[in-house]
C-alpha cells in the first residue's frame, strides 16, 4: 500500500502498477498481485479525492466551485511582479476555477496548478495594484475612483517605458501590442477624466522624445533605394514617430471639439464639467507643444486649429487660447510663427465677415515687432543677404541651420511681413465695420501700438481713415479714445515731417472727455491721460484757449469721478499743464484780478469757441475736501502751483492707488499708536478723581461730557485738562448737595460710556 501511494504520489498511473504485477512467474501470485494492486489503486484514488475536496471552496462569483491555493506572487530582478496564479481571493489566496483542471490527467501532481490569465491583486487594505499594462487587465465594472487610480498607475508605467526606449515602444510583437497603441486607447477612453490624464501624460512624453527640428517625410522611392542599415532604421523610426504624433493630434482635435446643446442636455452636471476640463486640457496641450517644439512637423495645423477656436462663444475657452497664443508669440524668436498666426487671424476675420470677438484681434498685441517699414533699410538688408548666400557654401549653410544662433536678417524680414499683414487687416476692419462695432476699438488699439513703425506711404491713408472715424457718430468711448491715441502717435512719429493738422482729433478728444466720468475701467481713463500728454505735454500747443478749455473740462470731470485714483490722475495732468503753460494759471485767480473775458460756455464742444478764460477752477477747491487724503493733497498742490512729483504720473497713480478691490491704498494714513495698559489705567484714575469734583457752569459740564465720551482721544484730554483748571475757582462756591448730585450723575454717565 505504501509503495503504491509513493508511486502514485511520484506521478505513476494505476495502470502501470497493474502491468508490473502481471509479469510475475506463477499464476496464483499473478492473480494475488493483481488483486492487491487493484485494491491499492482504489484506496489511493479515494485518498486523492478526499484531499482534493478538502481544498475546494465555494466562490461568490458563480455557482461553479473554485479551489483556494495559497501562492505568493513572483518578483523578477528588474522589479516587475508576475503572478504564477490569479489572485482574486481574500488574504492573498489565489482562486483557481475547477473547470481549468478538467483536462489534466488524474496522475498529475496536485501542486502543479494550471496557469490562468493575470488579473488585479486585491490585498487586505483594499488597494488594487495593477500588475500588467494590458488594457484587458482593468475591470470596467469596478468603482470609478478605483478604476481611475488603476489607470493612473498604468499610464505612469507606459510613459516610463516609452521614455526609456522610444524605438521599442513603436514596435509590435506577437505577445504584446505597441506601447503607443496602449496609450492611444487610454486617450480615447469613454471616461473624460481618464482621457484627460492620458492626453496630458502623452504630451509630456512627446515633449521629451520629439527632436527640436523638422523631420523630412521620406517617400517610398527613397525607402526602396539602397542605404545603410542604421540609416534605414532611423528613417523607419522617424516615419513611425510622425504617424504616432499625427494620430495624437487627431485625438486632441476630437477632444477639443465643442459640446452641442443636445449633448449637454444628455450629460449630467458633473460629466459636463469633466468634458469642459478635457477641452481646456486639449487646447493647452496644443499650445504647449508649439512652445516646446516650435520647428517640428504639423505646426501650421495646430495653429490653424487654435485660431479657429478663438471665435467660440465660451469665454473660458477664449481666455485659454489667448493665453497660449500670447505665450507662443512671446517665445517666437524668428517671427516665423507670428507670420502664420497673423495670416490665420486675418483669414478668420474675413471669413466671419468682420463679426468676431475682440479677443481675436487683442491676441496680436503681443507680437514683438521692432523693425519698421523703411524701404532703404529693407533693400540694403536683402542685398547683403543675397551676397552672403552666394559666398556661403553648402557646409556653412548646414552649420548655420544646426546652430542655435538666430538669423537677424531673416527675423527682420519676417517682422516686416507681419507688420504689413497687420495693417492690411486693420485697414479692412476700419473700412468695412460699423462704427458701433466693438471690433473698431480692438483695431484702433493695434494701430495705436504699432503706428510708430509704419512708413510715410501708409501715414496718408491711415490719417484719412482715422479722421473719417472721428466724424462718424455712434462710436464707443473706448474706440474713440483709441482712435485719437493712434492719430496722435502717428503724427508724432512717422507723420511728424508732414505737418498734418491735429485740430479735428483734439476737438474730438475734448468732446469725449466728459464721458469718462461714466467709465469705471482704468484702461480707458489711462488711455485718455496718454492722449492729453501727447497733445499738450510732449509737444507745444500754441493756442492757449484750447489749453485752458481742457483744464476746465478736466477739473469738471475730476469732480464727478467715483474712484479717487481717476481724480488724482486728472489733477496730475492739470498740475503738469500749469507748469508747461504758466499763462493758464490765471484760471486760479479771482474775478477782480483777471482780464475781462466773456462767460464760460460749458455746453460748447469746440475748445476754441467756449471762452475758457472766463471760467474759474472752483472744482479744485472742492476737491480739497475730498474723503481721500491723496486727492486732498494733490488738489492743494494744484492751488499752490507746485510741480507734480515724478511718482505722481497718471500711469503710476492709477496703479498705486487702485481701488478695484475696495482697497484704500494710502501710505500716509497711519493707525493711532497702541497705548499700554498702565496708560489706560492712569487715565481712568484721573477721570474718576475729577468726576468727584463739582462744577457749576454748564459749559464746564458740557466739556466734561465731551471728554468722558471720548477717553481715547489724547487731544481731547489735553483740552479737558486746560479747562479743568479754570473751573476750580467756582468749585468752592457751590453747595455740598449740588456736589453730591453732580458727582453721582457723572459717575452714572461715565459707567454708561
């Protein structure tokens, strides 16, 4: 029996034992041996069945029985953990289905368990740790937080493997798909959060592995030609990388698409928020890819996609795209990307029939332009560049391309192209848009910023367009101020030698100054102050009537400003004009001290015909009683005809005394010093001692009451002490009853106070 068990336990079958016993010499012994062997084999099978059933347990996953076998995972030298069996049970026990054991022979060792596919590991702390990076390993029926954590771990493993060896991550094998394909599946997951995590992680991967130059696409004819093994492998790698990158950009495009109203109605609120976050993450990744690899392939496609989304109705999406475009323009050193962005924006405005948001034009204000449109310099630059190209050999050209230096001539040429395209677009907007359109103000802002770079040929057309805009009715205040600023900058810059008449622009500025009091934005008020500085401080104005008219109108507006920093900026301009034009200081004189002049006509918008010298600046005197100490000080300085300090420039005042967040922002106002406990106790004792004293005069009583109600004011205490000495002479003449009544009543009043 023991021999039969040992033979069965070692793996021998019952039939083998029967055959060995039948080979004996005697027939009786053969029969006895056969009977004994058959009985021993049956006993062995009973023992195996009993031991097998003891190890079987019921499972909650189904009606089929499963076997619990205690096995631990295996850890390789590289740190990866591989399961020898499936761990689905509690306490680290493996769960093996009984159906997997049906095909095994009966004589197989019990400890050699069948292999099953790997799944998640569930330990006692309820943490699901991913042991494989295959998509099938994650159960989609798990709770969403657990599933997201598992995807995070798998994304980290995939990203690390791709960065470690990008070439092998592009290849497929018989047992495993390419790692880029696995990341692509994550980026197209149905869960928006998981998709967003995959997109952002894959952006970080591409940022590390993409080259900083443009990859030339190799044709099929070139691939069939004879080349080295290393060259063929490199070209295949570049071709595969471009295909993977292009597929990633398509995923970004689909993820950044807008949500229709029908889709929004079907989504829950939380799911809609996750969808919006996915859109913002996709757009941000597009912009960051261009900033990280500005010379890589598909740059024009990304830029066109970003610019096209500027016309969306969602303000948050517009802000994100504007931020990305501004960062791209600021990092652009050769102005090649700026040319593509300006042309894409111009095409978008034209396709939308000049009915777009102002952010479409405002994003171009960050273009770093330093080259002007002077024809002589451009021609000389092009001639020098042509001579240099002729002398430069092929090797020198390759060295210049691969070097990190910037070609100044190419950059200047690109900036000239950008400037021309910008002003062509601005002219089309000014000519074809309605005066009340908000796009006029954005175009004026761009013209005012870059007008000093244009040449004389464009000055005539620009001044004519701006003068026509000033004559039109219905233009907004911000657009009108930007129009005047653009005209004054143009006439002070390239149009200085043409001697244009700036009277229409000055008269229009005088007309819109009273409307500044209804504006709460610092940008418009600051722009108006810049116009006044260009008109009267940075150049000489010969008409004193015009200067005095602006001073009076500024004083009237400053009295109606709701924010103190606006009033301070207006007073700073008035003080600077008084220093530049001393003749206008007679507006501060009294009527009997000035020359005879007709009365001031405030309702006339012509500064030459309003009789400005017949006015008085009573508004400045009223501002000396303003609630803000800074306004009080500046009003007093204007009345005393003091020169404003360099720190009192309008631009700095609007910034330093900003009250948009309900801040007072005044450094001169300091809180009273804190008193010590001894000083407070000594003051109280002094007051209690004086209360016991009698005072007959009502005036003295009033002074006592005033001081007792304001114990914290030291000036009042000094007054109290000075008046108390004069009242001591009347104390002796009062009766004792009056002293008791008065002292009792004062004690009650003191306690109440």
